[in-house]
């Protein structure tokens, strides 16, 4: 009788699996990127809590979906109007300094709002004005933040860094809305806003801890208008980048407004109150965390274009199912897939745009990507108006159907996008 000695040895984990695990966290080896992630953690925690606190405050003051749309539009308008300027500036100045300035502005705006609430002087126009000022700040913050990732990690770890950045944000999407919903009951709106201010300050401290880096590019001597024109010309003549930006616009216009209408679903459709709103938003966050984690693990996946289109299809299908759910719990399960599909779609679109853009143009190209975020709250205004007449479920269902049809059209008609790696 003979024995196979090798068969008696314990099975070793495949090197490929170990390499995949390491690649999933490869960008964390960079100290400054870790500091950046902590800044994002606290900053986005504040942003998510603001969405719950401000949305609940507006809706309880007015009982109107249209009012929610007006606040959302005030946030989105400056993003559309000024993001090109923000992107051009991000390509000319030190991005870290620009991020510090904008984070300080977020802190100041939330401090003003909580003082107005506590002095009982708060009015809807204050919230609209604060949202507008926040939109102006975001127009300079987001392009700089996106381009800063390139400075921190380089192109090699870029997809992984974008995915981990999204994982960090989605941790906040899970915990922060639920926490805000509970704290509104325990501490009321002012208490939640004070926590938001503290979170903003901690985020600012982590940004300050990141040392200045990088030289200012030669185009800093070029007028901003000329810089903007050069960026637009580059996008217009690059077929892949132009198409990816168009694809990024579609879900923002027709599908993402569902987020601003969640207070309507929580209060008027499912009759679940503040905690129900927190549950719905947290479900989106759990799904988005799963989706962004999957992208981090698959950061070296060679068919990113196909994966992006598949994620967009999941987003559209489950958005329709959510809008027609018969209970809060079924809606929450559907939102897990909505969050996962939307997160994967946006991360992969973001990554493919940046990986196919020369470093000198990243800020300006990403400013066009940022415009998609600005269009989301602008799209809420007509969506909110339609919801007044036909109901939020029908509006959200229509958006999901349109998104699915567009993604299907791109899949069938654009093999170059399908084959992106």
C-alpha cells in the first residue's frame, strides 16, 4: 500500500485569494490616505445626519414634498453652475488647502442653522439659503476631493482608493441616518445639529493633519476661463470620457431623486415616522457598503465596463420594486439592492473616467462628473412637484424604468463601453 504524502498535508490557501485580499486594502498602506479616510468618515457622517435632520425639519414645518424639492434644488443649482470653476481651480491650487477651506465653511453653515433653531428664528428660507451656500461649497469641495485621491495614491491604487472612500461613506450611510433618527427623538433637532457641528470639526482636524503635497501645475498661470475651455474641449474630443459622463448623468436625473423623497415614503406611504426614515436610509447605506466593498475586492477585475452596466441595471429594477413595496420591511430589502447597484455603478463610472483621463485634466473632468450630483437635487424639484399630484411611488417607479431602458440601450449599442477594463 502506498500513500500520497501531499494529500495528507493541510490545504494551503490559494495565493490568488491572498493577493485579492491584499489588493482590496492596498491603498491603506499610505498614511496620508488613512488620514483622509478619517476626515471623510466624520465629514460624511455630518452630511448624512444633516440630510435626515434637515429633511425631517422641512417636512414637519411644511408637510410638502415640493418644499423638500425646493431645498434640494437650492443645493444643486450652484453645483451645476460653479462646478466647472471648482474643477479648474482644483487643477491650479493645492487641493488640500481648498479642502480645508470648504470643510471650515460646512462647519460654519451648520453652526448658524443650529443657532437659528435654538433661538426659534428658523424659517424655510434660512434652510434654502443654507442649502444654496452648501451647494456653492460643494462645487469647490468635490472636484478637489476627487482629484486629491490621485495625489494621495497615484493611478495604480486609484480604483481601490475610490472604492475604500466609498466604503467609508457607506458606513456613514448605514449608521448616521439611523443614529440621527433616534437622536431626533432623544435630543430634538438642535441636539442633532450640535453633533453635526462637532463631526465637521473633527473632519477638519484630520485634513489639517495631512501635509501639503504636490507642485502647482504650470497651467496655474493660465486664466481660469481658458482652463475651463481647454477641459471642455478635451471632453468633447474624447469619445470614451464623453460617453461615460453622459451615462453618469442619466441615473442622477431620473433615479437618484428617490433619496430626497424618502421622508414622503416614511411618513405618508408607510406611516413609520422618524425611525422609519432612518431605517430606509440605513438600508440604502448597507447596500451601498456591500456594493463598494465588492468593487474594492474586484478592483483588478478586467471587465469593469460590463460590471458597471450590470450594476446600473440592478439599480433600476430594484428601484421599481421599492416604489411598489407593500410594507416598510420589503421596501428596506429592496433598498439594499438599490444602494448596492447605485454604489457600484457610480464607483466604477468614477474610476473609469479618472483612469482614462490625463492627470493634468482630472480636476476639470471630475468637475463635470460633479455636475451630475448637482443635477440630482435639481431633479428633485420636478419630482417633488409630480409627487404632489401623482404620488411618490409612481414618480420613483418611472425613474427606475427609464434607467433600466437606457442602460440596456448602452449595453446593446456601445461595445466600446462594454469592453472597458
